[in-house]
């Protein structure tokens, strides 16, 4: 890694929260048991965050993406421009628009095909809408992956910055909750607790952030993504993966130094059990406090990026959400302890990110 990668801004919108890093920190600090949670973002509230033209023209996933991206850039104090890139992770894209477009054709033939819906049938429609809205005119990339799309987008962006290919990238994830998608995934065996929303992080090289006097929220010290052997959308038997070891190697961090964990546990019992096996094999799971946040906002690609933002908060606060103090082997971990953000998807896509405190 040629350059250190820091987080300088965060923006999110989901059924429980809308705001920047300050709002996220307050929300995480106050998290506790919640017997119920809202399932969808209120459409009227979402529309108030956009101008009238955008509210009419953009689909729901695009609206969520634009709102959270703007919040992240405002949090970082970074304008768009020729040097700002964008990496978006999504599991489903704008599948609802695709279904409506197909239904129009099936119901009325070619005359039923909506020209307004057609642009939303491609997977990168959220990236296109967001780059236009925020003026990000450099790299634009959309990653489509189950379960780990948000974490994977952040890891890709961090890798581009660490290698010196980019100075600043807006990276995150977005998904809409759709009943038909949830039903089809359940048929495939994925019975995870679904939600919706979008989260973006502004990632910069430490040199770029320091030159403009930015305030880093945390540092991504190591990233890696690999694949484990599994059937398409299936759960594999193997638990040996080089992703965690590679991320720790980049961070120059031993497994014993990882004090806490954000996992991708989402209520899919078979997948969750597989992830725990992978973490145990990597020497991480035992004795480490961990959370996933799925029970609070539901699983979606935006949650993957939100976990990375939450990890930056944890390394500053010295604790995980929901408890005043977490324990590791009987000892409290304090501010500055590094942690791991981990994701494993049905089908075998595997992501690991080591997150530590901001550079001095």
C-alpha cells in the first residue's frame, strides 16, 4: 500500500436514521434493544430531501443514493469535481423499475414500454444519477454482489486510493426493500432479515486529506477480498480463506490485536454459521465482542458501508453500539483499538477490512 487511506465523511439514510457522521455517532451511542423497527423509508420524508425535479425523475434507490452521497460530501467538506470517483455496491439494483418496465411490455406490448423507466433497468443507474447529482467526474464503478456489496465497494475504493490511482472516492451501497426479491431469495434458501437504505463514505489518501485540513474519522488499514468454494447462492463447507490474513498483513496487525468485530450476520442461519466458522479459522471470532446492526436497520448493501462507518466510530469511542463498555477476555478495549469489518456471501464472496483510529 503506497498511501494510507482515511475516512473523512459519512452520509446515510435508512428507516432509522438520516444524517452525517455526527448523527451516526449519536445514534450508535444510544443504540439498545428495540422490539420493533421501521421496515421502509418514508417516501414523503425522502422527497423533502430532494428538489422537485429530482423527486419526480429519480427512482427510489436513486433518491436514497443521491441523498446519502450529498450528506457524506458535506460531512467531509469536499466538493465534486474531476478528481472525485464513485464506487457503488448493490445487491438488487433498481429491480422494481425493471419489473414495472417488463410488466408494461407484457401487458401492452411495445407501446407499454416506459421511456422513463428504461434507464433504471440497468444495474448502474444509481451510480449514474449520483455522479450527476454530486459532480463526481472521475472513476465510476458499480459492484453487484449478494450480502457484501457495501463492504466490497469500500474495499475496492480503498484499494484504488492505497495504490495511488485515486485521491478521493465516494464509496458505499444502496438497496431498496422489495417483497418479490425477498420472496425469491427465500426460495433460494436466503432467509435473511431484509431492509433498505444507502450509506456512503468519503475516502481519501492521508496526504490529500491533510493538504486540505480535513478531519479524519478513521483509517482503513487493510483490505482484501477473495472467494470461497460454494454453489451459486449456496453455502460452502470450507472455512479456510486468505482474505482476513491478507487484510491483517496489509495493516501489519496480528489476529490477537483485533479487539472487536462487525460481522455480516443477517439472520440467514446457514450463512451465519458458515461465517462464524471462517472467523474461527482465522483466529478472530473467539473472545471478541461483535455486532452486525442487521437487527436494527435490516440487511441491505447500504448497511455494509454503514458497518465500516460504525467501525470508525468504535475505534474512537472504544466500544460497540448498545453497551457502555465491551469486554475482551475480561479486559476493556479502549479508544484506538483496531477492529475488523467482515463479510461473507452465499456463493463465497468474502471481504475483510481492518479499521483503526485516524492518524495523529
